[in-house]
C-alpha cells in the first residue's frame, strides 16, 4: 500500500537482501517499512516541532526594547510582556516582541510569566557581549513560566473504536462517524485493563492502575464511512483482545477554552546564569504548560535545574527545561551545569517532557555536566516526540522515566562514549519505592552512541535499536537492526517524505 512516498509492505518481501532493516529507501526514494508480526511498525515522527513540521519561526514586530537598569529588572521585563500581551493579535497570530538589548539584566525576584498568545521575548545573542540574564538571587522556583493550566474536555458521544489499531497507524475504524468532520480536533483514548496489565507482566506494579486512560490529541484528516483518518499516527497499540464490556477505546471531539491554551510564543537569543555556589538543586529555567506552536531557541543556560525532591513543591521544579504542550521546537540550547551533582540518590533533569506532551522536537542541543538525566520523558508521555542531533558530555543518562511513554525517537543522540547511557528499560520498583515498571514502548533509538545502550521491549510491544554503537550493548534481538546507509537520520528522512503525503 502506497501513502505519498511512504511504502508499507509485507514481511514476506523482505527475506532476501534487506531483512536487517526496519526502514529503508527504495530505488525511487520511497521509505519502506518492515512491519512487525502483529502489524506494529515504526511510526512517522515527522509531525513534531513548531506548526507540526518544525516550520520556520515567525518574526513578530518589536514593540518594546529594554535596557538593563542596574537594579532588579524582573518587573520591567514582566511589565513589557504584559503590555504586549494586551495588544490585539494580527493576522498571523502574533502580538509582538519584547527585545532585550546587550548587557546584564538582573532577574529572578519572581517568575516571569507569559500567559497570552503571540508574545516573543528576544535577546541580543548568547555571548557575554549579548544579553545575559543574571538569576544569581533567584528565589522563585521557575524563572520562566509559559502558559496556564487547563484541562481539555470531551464533547458529545465518543465513537467506539471497533478494531485493533496497530502502533504507527493513522486509521481508526469506529462504530459510527456521525458528528465528526474533517478538521475536527479529537481525543483518542484507551483504558488499561487487568488483562492488559497482566500481559505486560506488570500486575504487581500496575495492579492499582486498572482503568487508567491513555490519551492523545489528533486532527481528523479524512472520513470514509466509519473510518477516521488521523493527521498523525497513533503511538501505541489499541488491542481489542484486552478490551471489552465497559472498558472500550474511543475517539471524541474535544474543546479547551481559548484563554487556557496559548500559541505562537517564543524565547530566544539569550544567556541565563545562576551562581554556582548556590545549593545543588535550586531553580528551573523554563516550564511550559498548555502551549501549542511555540519555540525556545538559541540559548545558553548555566547552573539551573533541580532535583526530584523539589517536585513535591511545584511541578517541574527539578528540570532545567520542563515541557508540556504540543508542536514545540526546542533548538540550539547549551545547558551547562558546573555545580557538583550527586552520584547516588535524586538526580537533576535537564530537558524533560511532562504529560501531556506530544509533537515536541528537541534538536541541536548540548547538555554538559555529571550525574544528570539529560533527555527525559516523564509519566505517560505519548508521542510522537523527538530528540534529534543532541549530545551530552559527562556521566549522564538519556532515558524515559517513570512509566509507559510511547512514540519516542532518539535520533543521532550522542551520549558520552566513556560514561553516558541510553536506556529503554523496565525501571521496576525504584529505590524511592515508586512503582514504575516499563518506562517506554514503541520507542526508537536510531544511529545513537553511548557507553552503555540498553534497549529492551515490553511484552506485547516493541522498542527498536537501529544502527546504535556502544561499548556495552544490551538490546532485544527482536528489534536490533542496521540502518540503511542512505538514511542517517530517521527524522530527517521522514520529514522529507512527509512533504508529499498530504
């Protein structure tokens, strides 16, 4: 079956020359995917990033230009953001830019908040002669808070998904498509059941999670009778053999009050520093929530971050950059930690995705320091989400955390070849007593390197390790594979292919 220039083929055609590949480029330049025996396959990750395609960032007109005052500049920055936030949106969904001149701005007497769409904060470069935010005295837990809390709500009767949906598919067969139109935003959901938890061998750890709903947001692209075609693939498997009775999977129209979800916001082109003598684990740089179509670009961030114990006080306090939302691009971040971290016990996170987080792209980013979880997803983060062309120097880990993230791609991620690890694993019962279990399913490590690479698959699901290199490698033999030499980046190849699909 041909979709654009993505070709899905039967396993029987692969037994000769390309059996070691799970995706390859055919002579016509099409991407060809090898399905697993149950129909699951590598998903298309191309819809991540700003505007769902890593689109170029817009240029919002400069409305306010600020210079350092010599004193505390937190209030003047916040007042300028509030002034721009009160302006009307233009035809491109933008209000304007607050521009910071070169120099050192003293900030952190309180959090700086952006709660309106179309607002951009832009510095004058990341060097010491550019814009520097001095947050040495930061008492606030988070320097930048982007967005506001708000829950999506289902509208109307859900359509019941009547057939199994393999991971990586865009096709939902439902009992009735009445009430849905092309372009509708929908929520796809399926519940954890006792039989599914038992199949995953997680009864001891997840037995109290019976009925937990796993959800994603999508847009209806096409409708054919009782078949809904989604814009972005499903990152997990909705298996009817583990559903029934009151426990059904479905798709439902959703709504969220306009003021509760902001878009077209960005922070870029600046350096932010904290005092390295401050205690370990104080102060996050940025926390986003309910943000859509946003970007955080070209920044150097020094000695921010926190530890796991700070989570009890405010969500995200343990991460330098904590992302919740959709269609976000994070690029060219240089996250540096000079504060000694702990080799045991709670460790700081540097870039973490917090549910709900989907279609997030973190690219061209460097994490420096020791004993950190450098590139992380937290509880139940459902993709597609991508870490692309990122690297970490030091004794750090890249791994999904907590339990059951899906649809995650580490593409050309380079961990420290002497100390770094990349892990798709069953985290079991942690030292803190938290019941985590399998941290990820339907994740892909593609053309990555680390000292230790541990990519294992849960029962009834898959994680893939393709073209990865390390001194210590523990990989599931069902999903180990080479990469087609013409496809050095899965994300870039899919992005190119996706441009012809719709």
